[in-house]
């Protein structure tokens, strides 16, 4: 019951402004960056730093696009009805993630203040942007499967995948801003 609740905490962070994920599935990123932000506040005595979720989201989406395209290539010899192939094409991209994802992304790309890369309409409302990129990735996935089926060399497939990722990069830059 509420009357028996122990409200004592052994570790308390300094109060900071609240971050709002709005209409996106980035709770994992917001909470991860808030942990980093709290640690930063403890070490620097700065309670005003806001870290850019938009920046990390850009790289998260590009990494997921790369994973999808590579997964399609790796399974290109399997029929479309194969469980893994169906999985890839059903959900080539999403907002979701884990705290480990924040750690991996910040290790690879670092992080920046939100003043450097602020939220955009598309980062706060991810449904339309994600739908467009998912559609493009499915199109690209079918093209890659066809290349493998036609016996194209691995170097040609890799070069095509790189071009495809460049297009996804441009789509992300137009909707989220360029890092």
C-alpha cells in the first residue's frame, strides 16, 4: 500500500529540465541520454545542458537501415516466405531501442548539445518519416535480392548498398537535419 512505501533513495540526482519524446518511440534514447546528462551535471555542476536526441536518432536510423540491407543480402538465397526474410521486410526500421543502444551509439558517434542539432517536426513525430524510409528500404531490399539472384558480384552488391544508404542518409538529413 502507499502508506508503507519507503521514499528514501540512496542516490539522488540534481533536478534538471524535463525532456519530452512527444510522438516518437524514443523513450529508450531519452532515458539513456538523461542518465548521461545527470552524470554530466554531477561532474560539472551544470544543470542547463540538454543533449540532442535528434542527433543520436539520425545515426540510429542509419545504422538500422544498414542492418536491414545487410540482412537482406545475407538471406537473399532464401525464399520470401522464409521466417528471417519475412521478419526483415515486415519491420525494416523502427524507433525502438534499448539502453545498450544508447551506449553503442554514443561510443561510436558521441553526443552533442541539443542546440547543435535540435528536435525537428519529424523527430518529434516519427510516423511519416519512418513510413517513407521503410518503404524505400523494402524497395531496395527487393533490388538487392534480385542482384544476388542474377549472380552479381559481391563488390557490385556492396557498391549498390552504399548508394542506397546514401539515399537513406539524404532522407534523414532532410527530415532530421544533418549531423
